[in-house]
């Protein structure tokens, strides 16, 4: 309902949680109408926003708690899957090449979603 559909984010990226809708009238004067958990993954200052920004480091369930006009606490959740980035390695790791010289380097990329292609 408020948390929005489950989604995916690339590792290290920020994601906008929640859905775009009008705040209930009682929330306009109450800055703590909404609260997101886990708060340590929500960007500072956004934990009480309807649409906070988050940077999950692993697959995470985020829960939004809403206090209605009568003081009841309601909740909703969204699952955010974190897609790992590719791992890129080169060989040799620390080659020195003199001016005019040549050296063979190799590069290997694994992981990522979708899979990588390179030339």
C-alpha cells in the first residue's frame, strides 16, 4: 500500500522507497506520522518521509509504520533485492611498461546482472 512493490537496486545505488500519494491530513502537522525501518539504511533525515531514499547493502525488507488520525499504528513492507556489481580483475596486477615497450594484459569480468560482454 504505502511501501510500494518489491524492487531491485544495483549494489551501491540509492533507491526511492514508498509510493507517490497525498499525505493524510493528520500527517501535515505531525512530522512523525511515518517511520521506516531499518533506519540505518535510510538516508539521514528521510526516515520519517513517505518516500525516503535508501542505500541497502544486501537484500533487505523495509517496513513503513504509519500512525493514523486515531493513534493506531499500521504497517506495510517492501523487499529490495540488491544486484551485485561485476568483479573485474586484471593480470598482471602491477606491470610496468617503458615508453615504446609492449606488454600483454588480460582482463576478466564476472558477475553482474545482466551478464557482461566485453572485447
